[in-house]
């Protein structure tokens, strides 16, 4: 069993880049991968999503990828040649008129912000860098999954405890059922005799009517289904794949049976046991929301 909360991180470098990947997982109904990548590294996004989706099945997972360049990036220098030509032409005219004695120097031109365009070329992301990113992601994913399994072990222990308590409450209901059926039969027989005091009814017919009324209040079928759901819940917890949705469905089925039990119970002690079981079922449901 895995929890949906987890954390993993890893980093490594090759000759040109250092790569760090951080994974953070929280609860979510479905799988939601939120990747943070710079545009120059988007070519690796599809493969990274495929890698993560192959191992993570539920939860919102934030994936932060940081890439640092270890080499100096090449620089491109552009010169506005039209501007240089225009400046030289203007200088020649001024020299011809005796207004300027010297021409333009490189230093003069470098002081003009419109003349030079200096641009650092974008980082090159090649196959070796792509392979490095995926390898770092695998290391982070391994740590992330280990954390989820560790938290999942704690969850499984809590769920097992609540399930045992729920089964104990069901056992109390089963123990009390026979005594309540006898008391209910005697109470119904007494009330029917009081209502039919002026009319005669054969004892056999009276017993049949009481048996029908008692049978309508019997909870054996609900207890059997409840036991079956609990057994199924325990077997699903032992399965290795993502089981959160199935456990959530089973808690709904358990709660439905408890509602039916509560509607049939007329005994105060049994009603208290049903209420206790409903509280335990709600605790099960809350914890199941954390299961992948």
C-alpha cells in the first residue's frame, strides 16, 4: 500500500549541465502531474511524463526541474552597419567643411548603444542532456516511491486497527441479535393480545404473525454482507497495485449496510453499536482518501 503524499529529490551533472529534480506529492482524486520546465528543456517533457505516469497512479505530483549550465554560453555580436556608414558619411562631410579634424574611432562607435547588439546564444539541449535528466528523475522517483510506501505502511496499520474495531462492533450486534429477537417476539405477542383482547385468534396464527414481524427486523443478512465487505477490504489492502479507489468504494458499501442496520435496530444497545461502527467507518473513509 502506498500513500499519496511523498517527497523525492536527486541531482547529477555531465560536462555541460547540472540537473536537479524534486518531486512532491499530495492527495488528489486522479493523477495530476504538474511539471515545471524551462522552454529550452521542453523536448524532454513527454518522456519525463511517461516515466512518472508508469509508476505513479494517483495524486497531485509537483515536479520541479532545475538545470544549471556549467559552460559559458557562446555570445553573438551584431553590428548596425547602416548606422556606421551613415556616421562615416556625416563625418566626411564635416571634415570637408573644416568642422571636424579626425574621423570616428572604434572607441567612439562602442559608446553608441544603438550600434552593437550583444546576445547570448540559447543553451543547447542534446541527447546526452536528455538522458541525464531522465536518469536523475528515476533516482528522485525511487526516493519518492519509497517515501510513499513508508507512509502507506503506517496507513495500513491504522486501517487494520479501525477494521478490527468495526468487526468487533459487528460481533456485538450479532451476539445481541438473538436476545433482541426473543424480547421483540414477546413484546409483539403481548401487544397483539392486548389489541385483539375482544377478538379471538388461534395461537398458531398469532405465532405466524409475530414471526413475520420479527423476521422483518432481523439483521442477519446485513451482518453477513458487512462481514463480506470487511473481508474484501482486508484482502484489497494486501494487493500491491493502486487500491485507493476500490477501498473508497468499499467504505461506501460498509456505510450503506450500517445505515440499513440502524434502520432495523430497535434496541438501545444495538443502536449504540451501530453508531460506534459508523464512526469507525467514517475514520476508515478519511484515511482511505490518503491511499494511492
